[in-house]
C-alpha cells in the first residue's frame, strides 16, 4: 500500500511539506511509496477522499468531523497547538453590528465547511443564536474583503494571512476573535487502512509533519517565500509576518484533542450541520506516537 498525501493552501504544514523536498526525506526513504497530491482548495479534499486519490489528510477541525459523519473511516494522528489568534469575524468600521447576536439576519462571508463554519456557529451559539438565523455566503478568500467593503456581505469570517492586512489597511474592525470561542486547531488524519500499516509507518508521517512545523517556525522569511510561491494571495512579507505571529507545533491527537472534536461535532449536529451524530472514540489511533525530532 502507498501513502497518498493530500496538500492544499488551507493547511500550511502540508503545503510546506509538499513543496520542500528536503522535508520529505524520511517519508520517501522507507519501504512505502509516498506521493503528494496538490489541491487548489481545501474543500476539494472531501471529493478526493471519495475518489480514493488520497489517504493522508490535514485540515481544519471541521472537515475531519464532516468526513467521519459521512462514513469515512478515519483515525486522527496529530493536531496543532491551539491558536489564540489568526481568525476573526470582521465588519465594516461603520457597521451597526456590535456583537455576535447582531449577526441575526445578516449575510456572513465564509469558506463553507471549513473551520469558518464552526467559528461562526460557536459565536452564535454562545450568544444564544442559531446558525439558521444568519445568511452564510460562500465567498472565495480573494473576494471576501472586497465584498465586505462594498456592502455585498455584512460580516466576514477572516483568517491569516488575510486577516492582518485587512485590519491594517483600515475600514474594517474585528467583531470577535476566535480565541474567545474555539481552540482553532489544524488536525491531521488518515484512513484506517493506513493506520493498519502499523506504528512505524504512521510515526514517520507524524514525525515528518512535526518537523515541518519546526522548519516553518525556525525561519518565517524562508517559509513566507515558500507560501508566496505556492499559494500567493498576499505578499511574501505578509506571509512571513503571518508565520512569525502564528503558534506552531504539533502534538499527538490525544484525549484532549478528541474531546474538543467531540464537542464541536455535537455543536454542529445540534445546529443541523451534520447528517448524523458521531463518536470520536471511533476515530482514535490504537497506539501512541513519538513526534520528537528525528536523528540527523
């Protein structure tokens, strides 16, 4: 069996791993063939799984939950540390919207099915509201800022690296930051038939991911140039600033992570955003992993 790793712009760890061959050495030197598949958007990952194109994935917390709810047999491998910054719901400076409760009836731009959805649901739920009370608008990242400024949407769920420049240029303000409502982790997961290949194979995957995070954090300017070339969207300098101000580091997806995922899944199900309720225990890995730096 081979490893088919799906990478996309919404997951910077996998973006770096897919575009920096020096980070792939341990993955490509073993007995298991490893192939990287690049997708222009994170939302394409679900279809890629359905088609059998990939079996190792990194996403925001929500897409992993959606995959399990759709019956995809997954096992969690690792998760980023919680990110206290890097995402916020923005409104225009002159907007009458002053709290999450004021979003009722409003048009909110987001990337549908991503952690943006969870962030918005959690903010509304904390304010006593329902997701069904807003009008979610699935905007591409490159159009969302303009749409908010032009009044085509009333609020925008924004995240790095686009969040910083949007606030710095003026005209927009943060309504609520993600730190007040969600852990904001990335999660890394694989199909259970990959987990069945055994701990040595899966540990190489997990260690390569963890080392990639260390590589990114060690040199924000180098990583910024890589992300500018691979993704674009903002300047290399903006990418470097986003890297420098972001929390890096991976941990095994332990009980704390799975409890967070269960709480999110229950919330999404309560707001009618999952086809069924799920049990995160079914997606736990049967063995522990060592994500420490490998020997030179």
